[in-house]
C-alpha cells in the first residue's frame, strides 16, 4: 500500500518567528522527496545531506517568502557534491515565466548541483506511479501554481498562494481530494481582499465544494493565534487541522 508522508517545514508568512518558518512542505514517496516551496528558515528542519538525495524542489511562484532559502539549499548541494556525498543533482522546478529576474538569478547560480525544469499550466510529471500536475491558479497577485499529487490510492493538493477569484476552476482541480493543504492568510475579521489570498473560511468553502476528505490550513499571519484559523474553518468544514512545523501527516488508502 502506497503512502505519502507530508512534513510541514514552514507555515507562516511573510517573515519567520520563533520556531516557525516561511512556506515549505516536504513530501516523501517511496524514498523520493519533493519539497514544495523553500521559504525562509525551512532548511533548519531538513536533514543534511540525506534530504538532498532524490530531491525535487518545486517553487510555486516568485514571491520571496516561497524561495528565501533556495540559495542555501543550492549551495548545500554544491558543497556536498564536492565532498563526494551527493552524486545525483537535485531537480528544481520553476515557473516558466520569470518575474523581476528571480528565475534568472536562481538558474545562473554556478555554485549549485542542480538541474532546472519549467512549470507551465497543466504541466505534469511522474515520480514512480505518482502523477504530479500543476495548475495556474489565476487568482494571486502574480502567476502561482497549485500542485496535485495523485495515484490509484489518493489525491492530495497543495494550493500555495491563492485567492477566490476563480473558485470554480479551483474546485475542479481539487475535486474529491483526500487532503487539501490550503493557504489561509487571513481571518474574516481582517477584512482583507479574498481575491488574492484566502481566509480560513474561504479555505473551508473550497474544501466543502470540492468534496474533500480533509483540510490542512497553512500560511498564517505570524502574529495571529493559529487556533482562530481552526475555529473559523470549522464553521463550515469539520475535518480540518492547522499545519505545524515538524508535525507529520501520513496519507494512505486503507482498502
Ligand atoms: Zn506566500
Ligand atoms: Zn504569494
């Protein structure tokens, strides 16, 4: 029976605080690893050099809080390769369209042991039988990609930064998911604009409309009590948790 192990490494934005980091989730499947975003501070929770082996890194969009530690990861890959402890390049997946020369800066880094791949809408790849598909969410301040993991046993979505602008497209992408890891930057009381970032309540709407089994909230404001996000989402969707650094989730289908 296949399983997906998900470790939150960073759950807040736009800055680190205490033991909390900017966005990052480590997904493990058959001893292969996929790092979803590489926000500031997340490298302190990685296990070096082990986590560099069979590693794919996905940067969902070019906001700095989502790739603040990528330079550190790249340099670590370079040093460990030179020490003879890393024999396979890390794979880094980046949105095809550059913004403010961020992509150019990442891919021109000579002190990195890595290969680069472009993400575009509907781009898809396989890790063993696990299909990973990307969807341009068309509802953030810059182009940002949702990521879907699917095999015969389960379906998991990482929304990254997302608003409610194209809710029906988001619902289609997330349909019948076993787990949605959804951003909830705001609470209703902030009176923020949901078009580019969701509230915890918006995330609960996405989960219920998608017929999802479980919702994991992330991307919190550093100064806010996380329990408030949980309470707000529970007004509409019961099976919800808040992401916490280092607290693993395991997804498996028990037939
Ligand atoms: Zn963000
Ligand atoms: Zn963003």
